């Protein structure tokens, strides 16, 4: 079958080639008159069915229920339950794998110190970080469809939540209120995430482009690292602001508070952690080196403090932590109108940010292992996980990139590794908490810095610079905005620029003059193809954007100027007769666009020119037809299927009518 | 020349047609192997020169200085002065035309009653409306490039300014402060307008689409008419709110205040004015009927009130007006921080709204008379006019649609008609002001209603409904927003929806499966063209949008699903081998887009398929090449110039390699 069709395929091409090897001109002339392909409109559809199709494509592009078609009702029910609880996909046939155990223990050894550190980053009690590494992973194991995601608190969401809530309430002065606000924000974050998933508005996170994220992450990593200077230098009176300038001012202003013991410890552990990171990056098989380094550092530093009574020499320690599992916290959710605005806003920002990280991490590892992750379902899973979390003393969690990478490298097979991790954290919570009394804060700071340093992705920045200067600008604005203004505003600026850029592309669409590639009926951009040649008497233009309100004025002025230039430049022999507008690359048109086409038709007629439209696509053709029904501007003799056919037919015509 | 090229043109087509009449297959096969056109990248350009070209296309699409090239320096200077002062274009050769005199007097007879009415609409003293019809037209005559624009206060800008300023200050309680705020807002409006022109950001007003404007205008007309119920019914205690609901509630609540004398007068004059309007619409030659009707109504009603002493029977009158020309008002500009936010916001909104009206009116009449109006220059002219106006006791003015139409119909030739109008207003200001003492407010209300009724453009609404349901929704939202929420928020909602719609088009770009139109090498959308047929072994897809961060996830999932469906549906004979992605309609790509192409390439390879890219346009090709330099994903054998060539070449290849 391929062979047969293939013959047919190059048959066409053969004919095209035939021109080059030489063809009979007389026969060709007859053929030219005979073969003209009509522009068709798509089959008529009612407004309702068109609306339905559009809604489906917007909200259900993945058509999640296509497997359901034609199945008996009971099967449908089973499939629906499996759809909602992906755990049912793999648990019934699950046989315990050693890989999952190893992966689970490895990420637990990373999750415990990171949980404590990130909670401190959010100005929350350290134990909240451990609580958040226990319940949410269990929930995710039931609802989530990614096999590699390692769930827990993450640095950026912790940073943002802490900084936003601190603007209204001091965690030192009103610790209970601060905790209530954190749980309430987590609740709203979960609500936002689940709603985005249920309403299938997942594409909203797509507006955070890669360039935005690279710049934003790098900026956030630096802000987070700067915050650690408090712990690393042993400063007591540290600024509560986040920006680069106030933090550096505060550091320099308090040189007297610097403690050499703390700094020495900071440098040693930082070097250790970064070396471990470097080793694991160089030899991926040694992933466990960087995975276990934080826990090792915590153990060693705690022992050192304990042995040398270092807490009496200016090294600050975590102090007493209570044993026991998560307490219920639904009674701590605070819907007081005074703080409602703040918690909703904090929930929205942290929810979307952590969702972006979680979904991106899930997609990355899914494509590595070649399985599908349903974005909207993931959002529902992460959202429900946070709603449950907010009722069980957890704050915002998501799939963390660094821990998921360790999980993946450790060879996890299913979400069981999350369960193992949660159980390990549970054991810690029940029995091992007293061991953390002497853990110095400085080692937690070092762990955070070593973790976030990986968010500064210089090769990606270089790649963006090489690929696209505008993207680089977006990246730079996100970075500078985060560092100098604030985390949320930096993000808003970068998203704004990304969207403005898209709008600008539509406001100033690309228009090209096309020419004929010699010996073919192919027409291409004159600027790009040096062997394309102008066809005298014709101005062949392509527009590469939807024609709508945002660009009709521009298109109108630009085309008129081209026609003017052509008319004034042309000698009598090559006088301009036809303006061909190739609409192949115009996916849509609105009422302003149709008015523009009608205006252009009228104004070209005034100059004695004829406007020809080539290859309008479905929706555009439909609207041209509707405009035709009303006013009759575009008869079928001004519509052609290809530029080649239009030029051939029209130049035959003008040759025949020429004196 | 046309003839020769023509022959060349249909030569191509003849060959294409030749397929149908029959061609030698053996020769064709050889030709197919011989003729393959390479995809070219555009000539290399430095980043700086690309940036320069893009900036030029964004801000100077009209290339205003192209006439300057190659001229001697003195000529350049003369041209620059002429560019800044378009009056120099026509005054030196101006011979007085009777048409300008007639047009000037006609628009003056319209401008005087409208000026008084619109000033009342903005809660300003009536005389400010006349001042605003004197200085700004003179300034515009010097700076403006439209010959038909009749300058003066307009209804919508007056309404918005009044409603925004009333939110902060009561015009009855603090008349001087209110006046100061009005002048300051006018100053900022002018500043915004001139800046948009100087910074060449004129395209910002393009974001007000036709659908938005139609809905907005209709809503504003209704709001303005509702405000007139105070004058028409003779109500004394009227609400200060603007919405439909509070105004109707206020009208019904104060039935006791209705004065039958006022209502009788209102009905009579309204019928008269609407009849005059109808006559002029039906017979355009009688344009003067509706143009003079307002002044006639003012004269008749003033005489009636004077003769019958109607002011003593419940008919409210304007009262004493001072004679004399505009006083300087620069000392009244108020830059007090307390009101700065309000005046800047008011200036921004009224400035952009009145600019939109002015530029649209100028463009409409320019295209009727076939001359060019430079949008950015118009903005500078209107902006400077308002800055000068704010220093000479005028409030926001622009080119009014109704008066410009009368001006055009009266046969004006140059901006001299504006000068005549201004001189007539000057005479009125100097000598005729006492005559307005007995003019009843009810007739002013009737004049406003008769003027704004034309803003409700039902045929345009019907046309939008027929053309595009989404545009209709935008129109409806603008209308409902203005009527039920507020003028500014209605506008913001409509602009927001328009932009969201554009973004949605990019987030969910159109993708089509293409098929071959039998007997040609043309490939078109299977859905639109019933005679297009699938080519077995190939999946030919087109994407019709820039590929960027907002749609790569969607494209990725959608294409993978198509491949999956194809692979599972195909029998062994028609097994899928090649995925062709036609990039003709992809005008731009960003770094996310390039990553998507590389990912797609890898994942198709995993499924044993080959990804072929067809006809990438300039910018896209450039970036593909750069990605190639770095990673080498897209070798030249996976790039083709046309789908026809790709299919021909690849099916020959698979035929040859088939067992």
C-alpha cells in the first residue's frame, strides 16, 4: 500500500519536476485553463455544535473519557473509580520491590533535614516541616499519577508564604495567629489547585514560560540563600526584609554580631555538601552521596555541638521538639474577614507556584520513563493533598524537584517510595525528635543553600540567550524583579512581559512579499529564499497571524504603503495589476478583520488593482462567505486555492485581454 | 513583460495540470529524485540590526521619514517643520472656499448647544463647554492632519470625567475645586495623548476592538440618556449615581417631583429633533436639517420660556452667563498629592477614550476622501490641544463623530471650517451670552439624547452576531458592564475579554490533519476539503499559531494522542512511518517551542517514527538551525520545502527500502 501511494506521491512531484526537464507550452496553456481548484468552506455546523467543539478543545484537549466509549456500565464505573484513584491501577498487582524501599529511605534521609529547614524558611516551627513530610505523601500515593514525584515542602513556596504572611503578622510576636494564617493559606492554596484541575483550567500555569521560570528560580535561590546569612554568620538582629539591598545592608551593619565559631562550621559543612552534590552530578551512580549528605551533616554537627557544648559558644541550636504525630488543625483554619484577603492572596500565589513546580517535575520524569501524566488530574491530586494537609498541621507541599530527582535515580518504581518515606518520617516523629535538640541552625542554613544552588541554571540561561533575545529579557526581568523588588512582583512582571510579547506579535504580525521559486509553482518569502523571484504585475503578500482588532489598522497602513511603493516604482511594462493576499497562515479572523478585507478590496479597486485571496482556512473562509452573503464583495473569481493557480490563471487572463 | 511572466506562470500550472491529463511515470520517477528544493535560512543578521528592524516595525510601521532620504539639509528642515505643523501644507496655497464657510457655520450651530449640554453632563458650568469649542479647534487647525474632524467636547468623555470626579468631590459643594480637578484631568489627558503619540505607542488604542466599542458606546448612550431624565422630567432631587438600577429607582421614587410642563416640552422637542435626524439620515443632502435643529430648538424654547415666563411654572433655566473669552487657567492646575491619583486616572481614562474616538473619526473620513491620516501625529495634535485647553479654561475635547459627519456632509475642504466654527463661538462668547438666560435645561437634555441615540448601532450589533459569536459576547459584556457596573469597569471587562480571547487562540492553536487533493501536489485540511485524501503511512499536521510557552504542553499532548490513535488504527499495510509537521503557518517560535520540537523528535523516534518539518519560515528556521548547531537534532534530511516534495521523496525512499 505504501508503495502504491508512494508512486502516486512522486507522480505529482514528477509532474512538478517535469516543468524543469521541459514541457509543452501549448498543452500547458490548455491545462491551465482546465485545472482550477475551488476554495471550499468547511461543512456547515450549528453555533451550538461549534461551541461544543471549541469548549471540548479548550478544556478537554486530552479527551480523558475516550476510553469509556462503548464499554458496559459496570466497566465504566470501575474505570471511573480507577481514574479518580490511580493507586488502584498498580496496588492490586503490586509486588514489593527493593528499589522502592531504597528510594523511600533515601528521600526520607533528605526530607527530614530539608523539612525542618524549609519550615524555618517559612518562619514556622520546625516540626511543621516534618508533619508536612508525613501526611501529604500518603495522600499523594493514593491520588497522584506520577511514579517519581517525591512530595513534601519546597523552598520557593516556603519562602513566598513566609514573606507574604510576615508583612501582616510577626511570627515572633503572635506565633499562634501566624500558624493559623499559614494553615488557612495552605487550605486556599489547595482549593485553588483542586479548582484549576476540576475546572480544567490547567493551561493557566502554562503562562509561566520556561524563560520566566529560569529567571524566577535563580532570583528566588539567591533570595533564599541571602536569608541563610542570618544562620551562617550567627547574626541575631537580622532584617525582616527580603530584597538584596536591605539584607546586604543588614549583614554589613551587624558585623559585630558575626560569630567566628558559626562561620567556621558553616564553611565546613557548606564545602562538604557542595562537594557531595558535585560528586553525584559527575557520577550519577553515586546519587546517594548527595542524598545522604544532609542527614550525615545533621548527625555530625549535632554530635559536635553535644560533645563540645558549642551552644554555649555562640552557636544557636533548634532546641526542644515535641514527639508525636500530626495533630488535627481544622479548628485552626481562620476565615476572619480581617485576614481573608491576605490568606486568599497567599494561597493563590503559593498554590500556583507550587503547582507549576509539581506538574513540571511530574511531566519531566514521565517523559523520561515514557508514561503519561494528566496535568489536570495531577492538579486535583496536589490540591486535595494540600486541603487534607491544612487540616492536619501541614503547610503547602508539592513535588520537589531535587528530591524527585533523587527518587528517580534511586530507581523507584511506584508511588510506594512516598509511602516508605512517610513511614520513616513517622518513626522519626514518634521516637527520634529528642535527638534534634542540639542540631545547630547553621547546618540547616547550609543544607538550604546546597539545595537551592541547583535552581540557578546557568546553562539554561546561556541557551535562552543564544536562542531568543526577547526570552532572555523576560528571564532577566524575572530575576531582577525577584532580587530587587519582591518575589511576587518579580513573577508578575515576567508574566506580564511574556504576555505583552505575545500580544505584540499579534499587533505587529509578520508580513512577507513572496516570489516564485524558478521552475516550480512554489511561492516563498523573497527575503529568506534568494532564488525566489518577483512576478511582475503581482504583489504577493502573506500575513502570518490571526487578523483581528489588534492588527487591522497596522495591516491596512502597511499594505497600502507597499502598494504605493510598488505603483510608484513600476515601469509601464511591469505595472502592478494584482494584489494577492495569501491567507494560509491566518488561523482566525474577527469582525474587524472582515471589515479590513472589505476596505482593502474597495481601496485597491480605487487604484485600479484587483485583490485576490488565496487559501483561506476553514474559519476564515466561513466568515468571508458570510460577508459575501451580506454584501457580495468576494466573488469566487477572487478566491484561489494556491498562489500558483492564481498567478497562472490571472496572467493568462491579462495576456488574453492585453492589447 | 506581464505576458512573458504569464507564460512562465501557467507553464508551472500546465505541468501540475499535466498530471491530470497524464504524464510519463518513468520520467517522473527520475525527476522526483532530481528536484528537491532546500529549506533556506534567512541571511544572517546581527542581534543589533534585528533589534533595530523589530523596533522600527513596532514603533515606526509607517516609516514617517522615508520622504526625507537623500534630500538637501534645508529641504529636510522645511519638511520637518511641515511635518510638525500640517497647516503649512495647505495655508500657503489656500484660496477661500465657500464650502468651508458653510461647513464652519453649520458645525458652530451644532457646537454651541452641544457644548453647553455636554458641560452640564460633566457637571461643569455651561460656559466651559463653549470655551472648549473655541480654543481647541484653533489649535487643531494648526497641528491636525485631518480635514474633516470637527473638534469640541464629546458626550462620552464628558460623562466619564463627570462621573469619576464626582466620586471624590461634589460639584455643588466645592465648585472651584471641582473645576480645578477637571482642568488638571484635562492636562493629564493631553499629556497621555501626546506621550502616546511621541512614544509611538498609538497601537495601544487598537486594543479597543470594534465589538468592544459598539457595546461600550451603546451602554454609554443609555447611561447618558438616563442622566437626562433629571432635566426631561424636571426632577430636583436626582441620584448622583450612574447605573441603570439606581437611576430608575430614583426616577420612580420621585414621581411627585415630575413636572408636566417640563415633560410636555421634552416630548415636543425630542420628537422634533429625532424627526430632523431621521430626515437627514434618509436624504443626506438635507444634512443641514439635523445640523441646525438643535440651535433652532434652543432659540424656539428660549423664546417660549421668555414669552410665557415658563421659568415660574416649574421649568428650570440655565440662568445668567458671563460674557467674555476664555480666561487663562494654568494657575488652576492642581498637583496636590491628595488628588493626584484621581486626576491622573481620570486623565488616563478620558484621554484614551477621547483619543480612540478622535483617531477613529479621522481615519473614517480620511479613507472616504482617500487621504492619509497619521495616527501618531493625530495623537500628538489632540494631546497638545488638550494641554493648551487645560491652561485656557477648557476641558477634554476631541474630534466628535456627529459633528465631523455634519462637517463632511457640508462639504468642508480644509481645517479652515474649524477656524470658522471657533470664530462663530467667539462672537457668541463676546456678545450673545445674555440670550441664553432663559434657555430651558430640558431642551439641552433633549439635544443630548438626540445626539447620543446615534451611538446605539443596532445594525453593527446584528452584523457582529452574524459574523462572530465571541465578538458578540465581548460586545454584550461591554454593554452590560457599562449599564450595570460602571463605565470604566465595563470598558475594562470588555478589553480583558478581548485580550483573553486572543491568548486563548494561542493557548489552543488550530491543528489540522491534511490530505492530498487528488491529481495535484496540493495538501489541504481534510475537514474543509472533501476531495482531500489521507496518504497512508503519513500523518500530515499543520499548526496555525506561534509555538511558544503558552501552547507547547497542549501541542505535545495533542500530537502524541494523534500518533497513538493512528498507530492503533493502522493495519499493517498502511502502518504509520512519518509524521509531517507543516510549519508554514508558524510565524514565530520561542525557547519552549524549540524544546518541544526536540522532545517530539525524540519521542517519535522512540515509537519508530520519523518527524519531518516542512517549510519553516525565516525566524523559525533560524532557531531550528541554532538548535542544530548545539545538538544536531534536525538534519537536512528531515527538512523539506513543501509537503508534496516531502511525501514524494519519502515514499520513494520507503518503496526502495521495502522488502
